[in-house]
C-alpha cells in the first residue's frame, strides 16, 4: 500500500513507526536528533509526507553512519545544559589534549 501512495500523501506517526520498525519513543528520538525531519502538525496529529519517509528509507546506510555523530552531538548538548557549556568545553579540551599526547 505504501508503494502506491503519491509522495505528497500524508502519513501519521503510528504508521511511520510501523514502516520504520520503531516505537513511538524511538521515532521521537530520531526526529529530536535530526535523523528524520520533524513532522508537520495537522489536526492534532504528527504527519510526514510519504516522500520524506521514502527519502529516509533510501538514505539507509548513509543515515546509519551519521547516527553515532548525531547521538554524540545530542549527548554533548545535554551535558552542556546540565553541567554548563564552559565545563563541558573544558572536559572536551582536556580529553583531546590527552589523546594528542
């Protein structure tokens, strides 16, 4: 059925989760971390175009290679929120200095 829909057709979060094999929480995670574009909100529902989901599926391995970088970026941002940006920046600088030594 998905293959027969036009790219402009809208599908909601539960359907996207099924197509991608993700729980609602995991779907939210990949959106939050930039792996999937954010949905539109229509009628109180989160929806994506079929074309967007097809592009995500086509990216496949490329998207998976980016996961580690994006996840690390999310971890660093969260640490900056909790610990303070200057403290996290110092920690990163110290770690880089230790690796370079």
